[in-house]
C-alpha cells in the first residue's frame, strides 16, 4: 500500500499493488517471448572412432590432460568414460574459417562423450576410442546448413584425436 502525506492527513492507495502486478505480468510474458524466440534442439552427430596402440593407463593419463580444460560431469577410469558438460560453441578453440561464423551463430553449445575400449590388436595393447559429440542448435537451421555443419563438426572431433595423439607422444 502506498501512503502519501496530503494536507492534514495521510492518503493511502493500492496503486503499488496494481503496479507490482502489472510489472510481474510484463516480466512473465517478456520472459516467455524470449524463451520461445530462442528455442533450440539437441542434435547428435555420428560416433567417430580411432584406435591407439598403447596400454590403458598411459592412454587414460593422456586423456586427462586433453580434457583438463573442459568441465566434466563424468570421468571414470573403471567405466572407461569421460563426459563433458555443455560448453559454448567456441569454448576450446575458435574456428579459423570466417565462413563458419553463420554456424557459430546457430550453434548454442556442445558436449562430448568419450568411451574407451581396451583390447589387443595386431598383437599389441590397443585402446579403441569412440567420440560422440552433441550440439544444441537454434531452430531454423536448414537441412543443407545441417549437412554442412556435420562436415565442419567432424573437423572438431579430429582435433580431439590429434590432441590425444599429441599428449600420448609426450607421456
């Protein structure tokens, strides 16, 4: 209740209640419009694999160095899995190609799921690495843009494999 001094007494009104209610409605519908205009969907891209000829302990140590920069939601040696939390599209590195700027505006965030399988290949200890990448993209990406994005995103996964190989050579 809003009270003001007028003349010889106080005059009170319920104007503040009405104003507060109006502001609440404006914020509610404004937030609803913003959330509807920025609707997004999650896109899973095909799993990519690579085999590394090294023992599991050495590989695990290298993988920890690669994913040190990422916020991890799961990092389990026994289960042989590393999962990152959602991060911004350019969290780890910036795309060098200016033509991908349009893609960066459409992709909101990304996360990785990496699974390791121990085994033996060609008589050597081997680790098969499976990388699944998920993206959250804004609605409105055409099918052609989505196909181009898949090609570009494969490069991002290749960077992960390259970094793993690089860390393995320094262990």
